[in-house]
C-alpha cells in the first residue's frame, strides 16, 4: 500500500509540473503582440550627413 501512495504522489507531482510549464509557453505569443501595441514608439526624421563644400 505504501508503494501505491508513493507512486500516486510522484504521478501527481509530474502532472502538476507538466501543466505548470505548459501554461506560460502557450501565453507567450499573445503577450508579445500585446506589448508591441501598448509600448511607446518614437520616430526621428532622417538627417542629411553628406559633406557640403563651403565657400
């Protein structure tokens, strides 16, 4: 009977570990899209860096 209880505890722990690791992995893709939508974005005009001849 002790072997059955020990096996049950091990199986329950493994099942909890699998479910605990699977949940964050499935939420990752939507989270990055959400972060891209709420973050600030800045833009700057292109600066002309060519050398000009002065007279």
